[in-house]
C-alpha cells in the first residue's frame, strides 16, 4: 500500500477505484503520446519536403550564378584581349620604371651614386 497522500486517496476511494482511475490516466497518456508522435512525424515530413525543395532551388540558383559568372568572365577576358593595347616591355600597370639618368632602374628610394 502506498504511503502519504496516496494512502489517503486509496483509503477514501478504495483500491479498485483508484487502480481503475490510474489505468484510465495511463491510457489517456498513452493515447496523447501516440497522437503527439504521429503529429510530430507528419510535421517533420512536411518540413523535410520544404527543406528539400528549398535546397534544390538554392542549388539551381547557385548553378545559374556560376554559369553567368563564367560567361561574364569569359566575355570580359575576350573584350580585354581584343580592345586593350598591349603595354610595351618594361611598362606594367603602374607605369614605367624609375631610372636615374644614365643608370639602371632603381627599386625603392633614390640612391646616390658614388663619385669617382
């Protein structure tokens, strides 16, 4: 026999009624758990389908963007090759190299030439 408040419950209503009531609550609990499990599975299936659809859309968008990017890069490369003048040797995108009078190109700050 249970102790404490449960003992009072058993004393007041009797073993048979309390056992029947406990079994009824357990059945209701099991039913709600089953219903909740089914509802969760249904919602997960819907969520999974939406996720798959959105991932497929993202993959398609990514492929389209990559294709467009490669087309634009190819076109830009063709335009640059066709229209841009070829720089003469010794000149880069910055300009011509700095050279002191009658000397070699100097990298960095201007160097003084030894007299002699």
